[in-house]
């Protein structure tokens, strides 16, 4: 049942986003990358820094033994273009955050330009979702998280049939929701272990910091500042900083909360490893049903699973499989196909999905 798995050596100068490393990558005794890690632009830059003249082994998958090409598929090349676009947007977000960290006056022009870039480039949702869930360095988490939450919030807003004006304001709010973290001590944000009660109390202030920063932007609708303030509120009143419940929470904040939770779970953090999107959706369905808006959450899960049908995934035995049919009652255990063999993951429980193949299927 094993799929045909090979690898080819690629010069570090020729590495592209979306490629997947075939072996652990070390610099001396220090592990830089784990096997099966997809490459992103910041990771590629790090590899090129350490190995400017080197070569890296990247996986070349084929579901058909006759397919032994070493050029990325059309899907992979398109993913690379999408990733490059969103990485550029994230770089602009980083510049905006740096200016705020340095106490410069917020620029509404920069926010509009970034927001417009996001709105203009959310064209093919499946590619956006694959780009969002690429494995990334922890040191780029905050910047890319703000970008991803803006993308996911915009998608959910469209699925909920919000007006164009509402979508634009929602995009602004998603982009700026964690801007207040620039005011937190980096040692707390990057702490590898569990936070102390005092440290967590400080982290819980970031929605207030975000609200204060956003309120300084001229000409922004107040709903954006309110949404930024409320994005950690929960329907059952267990959220912060205000402990609001139900309809007292702005609808944009309810949408951003869903995007925030999903992206946080599918991202590497200093204190927690990432989950694949199927695990994340399953956890959200079971553990967050009383905390997030149930209608918005069900819409999000339903639409997300639709876009994963037909995608290529890596199983826990390193086989590459194609998702044939998603099961709404078993989100993390769809029907998949390896070569010509169908595998129902809810029946064959020895197999599970490790991650998306991120389009690099040859």
C-alpha cells in the first residue's frame, strides 16, 4: 500500500515555498528542520544563510510509479505564488508593527494598502488555506498570525454573506486584532514553558492595548476598535477582558475569534506544537461549541471541510493519500485513497492524517 516516495537534491538557491524536506536538516548538532517540514520563505532564507552553496533533499511524491518528474506540479507552483504573495503581505504587516513598537503614529494608509492586498489576493480559497497552514518558524508567528486571521475572517465573512463594506471592516479588524502584543514583553510572548499567573494576566491585556492603538487610527469605524477589543470574549462569558456574553459581543469579534482559534492551533508556538487542520476543526467542533458563536462556527467547519475534499495529505506512515470524501461526523477521519486503494480512516484507525502535503505532489 506504500505510495511511491522518492527525493531529489535541490540547491539551496533553488528552494521554493511549498517544497517538503525529505530528511532532518542539521547545522552541526542543531536541528534546523524536521523531516516532512514544508518550506516557507523565511525558512528558505535561514537555510540559505547557513548553507549558501549547499543542497537539500526534498520529497518527490507520485501516486503513479510512472510519474517520476522532479518539477513541481502546477498546484505546487501556484501554491508557491500564493505563499510568496502572502509572505510579502506579512512583511508589510511586520513593518507596520515595528513602527508601532517604535511608538510611531499609526498610518491608516499602510493599513488600507495591506487590507486591499489581502482582499485582492483571496481568490482561490483552497490555495489560501494551504498557505495559511504551512509550517513556519515560531519567530514569524505574530506577523503571519495577523495576516492569516485577516484572511480567514474575510473568508468566513463572505461565507456568511456580509456586505462588501462589512467585509472590508472585518478585514481591518482581523489584521489589527493582535497589534497590542507589540506592547508586551517579548520574553513573555516567546516563553517556551507555561506562563505564570502574573504573566498570563499581562498577556490578557493585549486586547485593551490593541483597542487603544486602533482607536488612534484616523477615519476607522468604531466597530473595528470594538471588534479588536472583544476578540477573546466567549459566548459563555469565559473570555476576556470584559467577560461579555452572547449578543453583547460584536459580530466581527465572533468571526475573528473563530479565525484566531483555528490559526493558533495550526501554528507552531514556543510552548505548543501545531495541529493539522483536521485535528483543529475536530477540536473546535467538540471543545468550543459553547464558547464560539455556534452558527458562525458550524458555517466555518462546513465550508472548510468542503475545500479539503480532493487535497493530498500525508498519513502517519508517511504515505501520500488523496481525500476522496469528508465525513461531517468524523472531520479528522475522511475516506482517502493511496494509489488505487481506498482507506476509510474512521474504520482503519491505525492510520491517521499527519498533515497536508501542501501541494508538493509530483
